[in-house]
C-alpha cells in the first residue's frame, strides 16, 4: 500500500524540502519503507547505501535550517540504474565479472546530480551488460512489471522504470542505445527522455569498460520520471558540454518552439508495413489522434518525408553492430563477419530476423567501412530532418507491442513473440526506436493510457536536433488530454 509522498513529483518534493515543510530524511525513510513492502515482489532496487544516504539527508536538512541551498535537487533521494558508477557503491551492470567493481569516482552524469544536491540511495536492476530488452541477470535475478508480475518491464532501464512506477523514487537516470529508456517507459507507464546525442556525458557508464573516456556513437544518457516537468528539471542538471569540450564549449538548448498544445504541428507515424503494431496499441493511437484533434491540434498521419523504417533499421543495425562489436575478441568479430553473407542468404529462403546480417557485418567492420556507414547514416538523417520544416514533433510507437511475458529460454536471436496470433521476431522490438537513435535525435516517451487489457501504452515524441525542450514540452502538454502517469493498480 502506498503513501501519498512516494508518488509526489520531484518538483513538488523539492519545493517542500526547500521551505522545510518536508525533510529529506523523512522522505528517504518513506521511500525505504515503501521499498521494504513492495520491492521483494518487483526486484527493482538491487543495491542500497543507507548509511551514506541517511547522513547526506541529515546534512541536507541542516542546510535548510541554516538557510543554505545545495543546488536544484537539494536533499532529493533518488535511485540510479546499475550501469552508472556511483562512488561508494558497486557497479555491476548485471555482470558476474563486475560483482566486486567499486569505482573510484561517480560517472559524470551522476556527479552532476550529486553536485546539484541529489542523494543516491540505491541502484536499480539491468540485464547483463545492458544487453537485452528484458531485465534479468545471474547476480540479482528478474525484475517484474508492477502492472502484471508475469510481464517484463522492458530493458535495459527496466529496474529504473519499475522504481518510478512503484513509487520508490521520483527521478531515475537511464541510458538508451536500443530503446533502453523509451521501451521500459512505455511498458510501465512512466516518462523517459532520450536526449540529443552528445548533450549528456556517458563517462562512467558500463558498457564501455570501466575507465573508458570515449563517448559512444549511438548511446545516450537521459532522465526518467513520472512527469514531463520532472524530466526537464533533471535534464537541466544533466545537459552540459562533454568533458573533452570544456571549458571551450557551452550548451544552450533552444526554448520549446510552441508552448501550448494546440500550437504544435504534429506528424503521427504509427503505420509501417515493415513493423505493424498490435491491436491494442493501434486502438490507443487512434484515440490519441481523436483527442489531439479535439484539442485543436493539427495532426497529419503518415511517414516522414521519404522515410522507410526498413532502410533506417538496416542502417541502425550496421552501426549498432560496429559499436557493440568493439568489446568482442578479434576472433569473434572475424567469425561474425564471415557469418554475415550466410545470414543474408538464409534470409532469402527462411523466416529469419530482418537485417540480422547487417548487425554481424557491422561487428566485423574496419574503420574505413565504418566511415562509409556513418556517411550513409548522415545522408539518411539530412533527408529525414526536412520533415521538421513542416512539423514540430513526430509521434511514433516506442515498439510494436505492449509489455510481454518474461522469456529467458533462448538466446535473443532465436526468440519470438506471439502478437495478435502472429509470430514476430524478438529483434523487431528495436525497429521503431532505430530512427531517433541512428540520427541522434531527441525522443521523449510519454504515457497515453491503457489498453483494454489494462496495460500501459506510451508514445515516442521525436524532435529535431537539440529540440529536447520541445519534445518534453509536448509531453507535458499532452498530459492535459491523456492524463499522464497513473499508478499501477496493484501499487495504488
């Protein structure tokens, strides 16, 4: 059973902490009591640092009494996805080999949150090395969806999304290369934001390897919350020039283009022959269109200019293979390169995951071939961006289905799903997230309601480069007509 405080927004809580109406320590204790009640069933939070958290909460309360501010997140207890290094806590990324990894410093993004006054009291569960769209590993086990424990909450930020949906925290820090913020947000009914590539540092995130300095070519780091306003609050703290660009560069994101819902020009892209949606999501997006039009929003339905989901997905898999292949031994990369034409041939005569050969091909690419692939991706991006001459945001599904039953029986490449009586390849789950990832565009995931079966449906709000404030603002305005976050029935 929840208490009101556990579901209050970060914005509200911070206002009360600043004026002394709410103590940081009491808020932390409320989260911990709620955690003790519900986390055994959900398995969302997997590591705690209570001694340090209580000490920092007490110091935050003392600062308030003395009229001092520790920053925009003063005294706010939060949890963090266990792919981020946090000083004083283990960082395992769900991998047994990292069971004893204790970082010497916090990840850059975590440090920005801590320097703003946030108190990290726990780490949330992830798939092994963040490598799945479900959340389970040999160290901590399986994380369950609070809407239905038999279903996955998604991944890799699955534990993070559950912590928010269940009221264990008001903010979370996630990462996204394969929909890892957007899909768990969609599956659990919370908000998540995949920022424009490069505006939030990835240093201190695993994978890559502990101590790596390079910023990944596709991966991003971003906030999750229960409201769009809280997403913006957190992004304002996180967004900055990367460490290598300081002090020469400064980041200033443009203000949102429209500021009221009916002023937005919207493209609704929910149909593609290459990846049709399940019936429940189709119905939800039909109702979304009706609600937007009733609110006076100009909505055009169709695909972005010249966009082909199939072509964008192929380009994404090629670059994804190249980025993930870096961590593989040279012998395995060579083997995957040899397998690529075999998979391509099999795809002509068998029902295999689409463009699996592209991922294998990318894993074995040399630098010259990667440069060519990158250039091809940039050309696709240039064509795609012309759409934003006519619209402010593109609304698309985060994936083709709602939360599905846990499936840990086979390797990812062999998994399938039954959707509306049809077999779908597990890899198809990544298709709708591919465009924004490939092109480094901001994409906000926002809840729009429930299916007839009572499962959350989210929408992916894609914007032009650096239009992060615009996509988040649309998500905030959208709540006026769809209602925003609602607590899972079992949690409320």
